[in-house]
C-alpha cells in the first residue's frame, strides 16, 4: 500500500506545534531498520556516521522522524546543512509534516529556521539562540561561521546532519564540520547519501576521515568509512519501493569535441562541465532536438510523465518550444536565477509553479537544468530523458533516481531510462546509466541488439589508442606516470 503525501507551504522560520492524532505514513521496513541502527549508534557519547539509502528510498523522512524523537523531544539542537535550496525546504517540510505528539510527547513546541541566500529564506544574522532546528545552506554558513557562536554556546551535545553527504569532502563542508566539532564536546554527526563510494579514491579517503563510526554485525566499529545502515538499489526494487529500470539508447549521429583543447578536457573530467561552445552546439542542433521530441512523441503513452535533463538554459527553452509545437505539454525549470548567456531571469516562484503543474499532471514533460537531481519528490515520474552527458556517477545516479519511485511508494512498477548518445572524438568516459546496475542480472536481457549497443558505446578511437599503448615500439614512459585507472577508460574489451 503506497504512502500518500500532502504538500504544505514551507515558511522560513517559526514555531512548530505537535500535531494530535496518529501519523498516517508508516515507515517501510528499511526505514525502521535504519532508525533502529541509529538508536544503537546513539548510545555513543559522540559519533560521525553515514546512512546510505538509494535515491527515492526516503532518506529525509527517515532522518527527520528519528531526529524528532531523539533530538527535538529531548531538547537537543539540530544543525542540518545542505547545498541546495530545495533540499533545505524539503527537510523543513518533513519536520513540520511529521511532528506528531506521539513522536515528541515531551515538548509543547519547537522553533525552526531556514537560512540561505534565497529571497524566501532567512539570513545567518537572523539566527537566534533559542532556535531548536537550523536548516542552513553550506555557503551561507561557510561565509558567516561566527553567526553560530551564540546559538552553539554552552551546548554539550548537538546533532549535525549533512544532507547529500558525498559532498562533505568539499572545503566549505569540512570548514563547518571542523568548527562545530571544536565547539561541541559530544557532536553526533549523520551523513545522508545514496552514493557514498561513487567518488574518486582521494575523496573516499576524505570521507573515511569525516565519517569514522559505523555498525557491523550489530556492533559499533570505528575507523574506515563508517556506515550505520545501508541498503542497495536492487533490494528496494525487489520490494517494489523502487521501479525496475528499462534502458533505451538512441544515437544522434552528432559529433562533438573534435577540436577540444586540454582546458576543455579538464573542465569535463574534473568539473563535469561542458565547454560553452560545445554546449551551444548541442543545444542548437536541430536534428538532435528533433530526435528527442520525436522519441517522446512516438511513445508518449508508454513514457508517461517525463523529466528531461537538458544541457543548458538555451537547450531547455528550445526543447520546450519544440515539445509544445508537437502538441506535448512541457515547461522548464533551471537553477540559474539569471542565465548569463540568454539573459533570461527565472524566479524561484517560476520554478515552483512549474513543478506543481507537473506534480498535478498538467505537464507531460518537465525539462530542467541542474536542479532536479536531488531531493524533490515527484513519484508519478515514469521516465527520464538523459539529453546531457555526464562523467559523474553520482549525478547519473541522481538523474536516474528521479524515475525510480516504485508502486509501494506511489510510483510505477517500471521506469524508462532513455539515453541520447552522441559521438565524441575526444577520449571521454561518459557514464552509461546501465553501469549503475552492474551485477544485477535481472536487468540483463542479453538480446543481440543490446549487446551491439554496448559495444558501440566504446569509441573506435579508444581501441586505436589501446593498440598504440600495447605496441612495444611506442614510448609510454610519460603515460605510465598516470595512475592506471585514469589511463584506461571504463568499458568492456576483448582481445585476440
């Protein structure tokens, strides 16, 4: 039986009064187990741990329910930090929605405050010592750390929550964590993430230094990357909490990157950022855009409500116009308040209005740029269109996760993951969404066409490059100084 969700208006601050009656939302088994594991971890005077639940598995609900009982009800302060405004709103909404007297019987009210650079949120200067729950953007706090001084003064125990904790290795997060640690003797830190290990080896090492405590075989352990609770994607699909993915690939026959220099290559590899020139070429490709629109139009009944990830704002605007011309109800949302290329100004209210229109079934396709990857709850989404490539497994996991809400969670039994694949002359290891499910044999149909697609995704230039490396006559001394995993692209190779 799926859980229904009522959406409430989120204010930037205020007192929350416990609701009478019983919470209608029943936790799933994995959420109960996560809370029980946190109960055990909470027996420590201080800890720093991860809770790993795949996208769509209810990380925010699990954490907020547990914190209401174990922090708010015991009059312990909570500092919740995240890097996106939508994540902040979602956290605040969850605390308000599930604050029932049965969960917090010992408090008559508690005060929350959302702090970020958004016009609808408070500023760090507004923080008051009697705020019980601070939900703060990492950038706002990172620039004004001293504003925490009065709020944190004298606290012996504090709960610090890092939302999307794979970002915790970033400098600003580490600065905040180190400061709070220095001020609070018994800091209890919980990192929430779907993808803790899909980072570079260096970042894994940093994660291990930040989150050091976990539970193994029912016992608390210290050292390495500490995880209190973890459940896999395949298990949640089996339980029908998440959808079973159906992968489709369409080849655009477009060629990009032939003349890219070292700076552009580094921009992609290190920041997952397409050079403006390449992004413009992709956005302006009439043939590529027409393929995207026709693909949806030909199978609109199967695809249903679809979230499309576009290259940039120009791409989103052009695709929206083409979808509408084809008789398909579409609109777009973007993370930029004012796009520097188009000069288009999009308000947060515009984004929210379009999200609500999609949520209410008024839009068939919601096109977005850098915004719907984390946090937002749109369970009716049956399909994602991947019209932008990425080298980030974290980003790919989050994009794919937008369509993976299963029937037990009010979503669909199956979900389409539709990729639009371009030809790149440069040697870039774009993430294939199917690779996220490696080892899940349920998703391997072994049909000849699918095998042909997999082989085709390895560029000919890669095979030529590999052949040169294997040739003893080629001087590879410079190449051998590069770590092996950076030399060879991820893929499947057969040699004779």
